[in-house]
C-alpha cells in the first residue's frame, strides 16, 4: 500500500481508452493554463500497472498545498475511476489518515 503524497495525484485508469483520454486531458490542461496565463498545475506523470492489471498514473503537482477537494477534481478531470474517487472521499470523511492509496504489483 502506497499513500498519495501531498505533491502527487494517484489516478486509476481502467483501460487503453482511458489511458489515451488521460494523455489528451493532461496536455489540454497544461496548454489551456499556459495560454490563459495561469499556473500549470502539474509537470509530469509516470505510469505503472495495478495488481488487477489497470493502469496507475502518478502525476507530480507543481504545488504541494492543493486541497483534498482540488485533488479530487484534478483526478476526476484527468479520468480516474469515478468509483475509486467516491471511495477516496468516503475514506476522507471517515477520518482515514491515507484516503488515497495505490496497491502496486510486486516488481
């Protein structure tokens, strides 16, 4: 179990279409932010496989002080599994010290 650090987003994608859509959305947010003169919210991402074969994406944020709500919004916009996000919110409401975690395959 790996808890989500303050300066990262843990995104769970459920298939190749989701991965392609994530890449488009990531690029769009960065482009729109630059064109509008806004701070780009993130700089890079890395992918890996989850225990069940889905794709996990770790996005590095430019700011390690994003609120829990803004991180939920970014994950949702970037295409994270909506049911996972619902459970992340539930765990936060219930007081979990680590409401967002990844379970990675052993390498």
